[in-house]
C-alpha cells in the first residue's frame, strides 16, 4: 500500500505537510510494504504542468492520500480513482503517517472538505 502526502520539498519523512494540496511543491509517497520513501515533483497544471494531482498520484500507484485538507472536487476525483483521502494532517510526514495509522485522521468526503479559496466553485483544489 502506498500513502502520499503533499509536501514542500524533498526531505522525505522529515518534510512538512503542505497546507494547500494542489500547490504542494512535491508529493512524498511512502510504500508501507517495502518501507521505501519516494518524493516526486508536483507536475500538475497547478504548477504549470499537465493534468491534475489525483491523476499524477494514481499513476504512481497511490492507495491513500493524507493531507491537511482539500476541496470537494478533488475528493470526488480521488474517490473515482479508488484512492482514499484522510484530512487533518499537519507537521512532518512521519507524524502525519503515525496519526493516520493510529486512526486519528478523519476520512474526507464531499461534505467534509475545505470550502475556502473557492474550492468547489469552479476551482480545483
């Protein structure tokens, strides 16, 4: 199982969770079966690239996303790709991973998301 986190850089488990999902500079992906940590750049259209973050993470084989929050359209897109989303994460990746593993983070739904910054109103994440 692969778990992805929106992050600011390439510090792996020590990196900080980026509070604005779509504008994260990187995504840190932890493979729970092998223990490996991979950091990929956010090459989505939010950062001048192509595609959307859910598509990018689906191509990496991600099963779960752990983040601080994101918009309802993003949650719906992740769900359509078979990826579960958990919200409420903050601090370092390793702390957020432990919070998720301990069941402390709620699962996102289109009713439990970020409604700031016009999310769900013509903007994606």
